C-alpha cells in the first residue's frame, strides 16, 4: 500500500528488472514526527511521494 509506505517510512526504495536493480530511491521527509500519520496525509508533499512511488512501480510491470 503506497499510502502506508509513505506514512510509515523514512525512505522508499523500488527494486525491479532482471537482474534486479534500484529503480528509484528517495527520502520521505517534511512530516511532523509527533503526529506523523495525520500530518503526512494532510501534507502537500504526500501526493508527490505517492505519485513518485507509483510511477517507479509501474515501470516494473511486465509489458503485455
């Protein structure tokens, strides 16, 4: 679940391909640590992090 990954993680690394390689690696920052689940979802960066992770994951999907 991308939303949970963004809320809970400090960093997201997307692996893919054969042989496996790092497709994307980025830090998750800018959220209040005292109330992270709520502050993350309300943050303007939240959607940006979700979109970046989704784009990296979609690049790992096999072609039809």
